């Protein structure tokens, strides 16, 4: 049993053990719900005692609210310092639990993009407070930042901070390479004086991973196919998401968000933080940019758990979820698709009591008909023609001069007969053409009420309404299909909930865990040989270890046939249908808004059709009258 004493020599009663690490064990205090004791496995070195004593002497309350500074030393029975008394931080989680959707869903099930931005702002405030007292965090890493369910932040492991005490520099002796700036890579950190600029690099990495779904800024795809470690990529400045990435021979990993998904000011700060020119942004610059970003966030019209910068034209999370099949934020499904369309009565109002547009009835004016005059029939003219020819022949025999009169009459009859036949032919053709024109006009008039632009617009609007009305049935069908595949869904969720960061896998440390997360490999579900072999630094042996671990996780799966449907899968279905409904309603709004104009166009077309009917009828009447004038029937 561990027994420790306070500075006054009194026993400090230890309660339950709440954590254990390489250096020591953390206990809850039996007599306090606000304090914890960290007891080291070995007595503290004089250098550590000196630093802890200096930290205990920090009285600035603004920094003590944001960093878990030690409150007093703890001693063993021989009065040797063996531990520290510190604030108890319950309900907090390491910040890396906020990075990816799988870990975030477990630790922060209701967190959305606003929560991440706020947590990032508060983390920058904590760094700024430390810098304000002349200290440097030094050992920046995702295990030294804790986040509460309210997005407040606490820095821990403060006994590793660098600070000056009584004129002496007390170094931060350790560091994690993936958060160490290029200029310090490979150096002996125990003898290196850190600056706030070094902290600014680590802070930028933490913020990048927080806002970019766990991706590390230097974990990219090497265009020259070199297998560079994360540390080497940092040292060479190969920022995978920057404007100069292609020139540096690197590009983002598959399915990574572009920097453009953030606001332009925040994206530019990342460019400055990881680029080869310029000064790294300070914690105060991050506070300003992130606070401005949070104020500019707007809610997605499709998924209520999505928020994005107002400067963007569309929601980047919808596109990412559609491409990846992941639900990024929140544990609450979007509103269920409405069972009826009555929630938008104004849109569908034109479908109630639709008034069909017909060509207006227009009286057909009587055509000016040619006067009928009695004329000789064609047969009479031809009889007279042959009689005159018969008279002309004997006259030629008797006296040619006498033949001139009957011959002239025959010529006149021939002209009369042939002219009348041509006229009849032309009139019949004109009549047939006029009749065909009227039939065509009548056909157009009959079909107009169905084929005009207004009628077509009404049908299109009705089709959109039918599509909205069909969404609840589509949802039911998708849920039935989900129930059919429930065993696979449960197995997938079991794999997704088993995180690499919490596992002990041979060859997988914090650096490789971060590299895997940068390629979207966060849980057992994400592991396939093809995917892990694409990650820099992962060879065949390490891939075998990952696959073996995944198989062991899958073997522990137990199917629960009576369990409720996976809420995440249901939420995804509802999000898809809500997006579709939003699209349809947008089209419906535009279509309904255009109806008055289309009705005017249709009414104008109807008047034009009626006019064509009148003109065609008049033309036919004139053709009939012309035939009648020649004694012909139509």
C-alpha cells in the first residue's frame, strides 16, 4: 500500500487509482473530489523538485485555470519528494479523441464542427496564457492537452514545461518528434532552449489534426515514391496540403479534406505555420482567427449537425460523408423526412384547382365570297368547238375565206375549255391545302391544353410533389434493407469502435498511429492490406501485425439479433433523404415561382392558336366559294 505525506507531515489519504504511466501512478484523493496525487515510481530528481517548486510558486490565476499546475509536493516516509498534488480533471479526454469520427463518437458523441473550432480556440488560449508568464510548453503532444464536454481545455504534464526560476533556465528535457519543428528534429532537447516559436509549431500541428479530421500536415503521399518517415518529412518541410506541395514532391493522402474546407484566414495561417517562409502564427493569432471562424459558421441546410464557414459556397462535410460513407459529427439523426407535403403548402398550392388553358373561342368571320355567275358547262363549250371545226372543213373546200369565221370561233372555244380546266385544277389544289391547314390547326387546338408550357410546368411540379411524397416509403425500404444486413452492420460497428490508439500492436507507436490516422485508418474496421501498405513507414511485417490484430478483434464479435438498428446507419439514411428532399423542394420553389410567367406565355400561345384556326377556316371558305363559282363541288 502506497503512503505519502504532505508538506505538513500529515498522511495524504489516497483513493482509487485512476491512471498509471511510465513515470508514476495517479490516485484520487479520498478526502477531496477536486484533487489527485501523482506518485512517481522513483524519488524525484533534484532538477524535477526545483522545477515543481517553481511551478507551485506560479500564482497567476488566468494560467492556473487553463493548465494543471502542481499544488504541492508529496513525500515518502523518509521525507523524500516522491509525488505532487494536482487538480483532479474528471470528464476530460485527450484531445486526440476529438480528431477522427470513430474516437470522437465514443468520447464526444454530440460534438460538431463548432465544438472542434471552440476547443481549438481554447487550446490556443491555454498556450497563450503559458507564454504570458514566460514559460514554454516544450513537450507539445496530443496527450498533454485535455478537453472537457464543454470544449474547455486543460494543459497537463506541466512539470515538463520550460521556465526560468531564480535566473536559472529549467529545460524541457523531452519532446515528441511529430510535434517538433524542423529546426529541432534530431537535436538533444534536454540541452536545447525552447522558444514560443517552437511551441507555435506544435500548436499548429494539434490544430491541424483537430480541424482536419486527424490528418497530420506532413503525412502525405510522396510523388517520388520515397518511403519517408513523418520525422523526415517534417525536417524537409514537406507540407502535404500547401500551395507548394507539388513542387516539394508531395500531395495529400486519399480522401483528405482540402485546406479550402476551412476559412481563408485559417487556411493561410496553416500555410504560414508549415511553409518555408514567413513567421509561424502565434497563439494569439490563432485565437483571433478561430474565434472569427466560429462566429462565421452557418448551419447546413441538409444535415443539422454540419456547420461550415459562411465564405464557402457549399457544405464540405456533406461531400466528405458522401465520398467516405462516414458520419462525421453528432449522435442525433437529422429530422425525419416528413410524412406528407403539407409542411410546404405554398409550394404545392398551384396544384390545387388547376385551371386548364384552352384557346379562346373566336368567331370565324365570313370570307368575302366571289359572286356566282351562270356559266356554260365545260361539255357545252367542247360541243360548240367540234361543231365549229366541222363547219370549218367544208368551208375550206368551197372557199377558204369562208373558213375564217368558224375557225376563229373554234379557237375561242378551245381557249375557253382549256383555261377552265386549269382553273379547276388550281382551285381543287387550293381547297385541299386549305382543308389540310384547318385540320392541322384543329389538331393543335385540341392538344394545346395538354402540351402548352404552363401545363408541362404543372406536370413537372406534380412530379416533384410525388417524389417528396415517396420519400417516407423509400426510408422504410432502406430501413428494411438495413435490418436484413444487421449482422454485418453490428460487426462493422464492433470493428469501428475498436481504436488503434488504444491497442497494443507490435511496431505501432504514436508516430505510426498518427500516420495511419492521416490516411483515414483509425480503427480495426479501416485496416486492409492495401490501405496500410500505402502509408509511409508501414512495411509488410507491420502490415501483418495490423491485420492479425484486426482478425483478433473480429473474432471477439458477438451478434445480437434483437438489438435496435444502428443509429449511425439510420442517421445516414435520414441525412441522404433529407438532402434529396432539400434538392427537390429547391426545384419545386423555383418551378412554382416560374408558373405565373409560364401561364402568361401559355395564354399568349392560346390566342395565337385561335388566330391560326380563324385564318385556316377563312382560307377554306374562300376555296369552297371559288369551286362553287365554277359549278364544282368541294
